[in-house]
């Protein structure tokens, strides 16, 4: 998967990364490809 990092000076670096999945919940986040919606659901 591609990861993107933005430095304080605004420069952007894109690099390849391998996600680490340790728990069933993390696997669910990865399958859905959107952790924000899952976190939002937990807050409501």
C-alpha cells in the first residue's frame, strides 16, 4: 500500500508500506479501508 507523509515545510513523500495487522479489529478496519468511519461509529 502507498503511504504519504507531509513534512512541516510542506514537502510530500510517498512510499510503499506494508500494514501490520495484529488484532481482528484491525483486520476489520483494513478490510473496510476506512478507520475514520469505524471510530466515528464508536463515538456515537
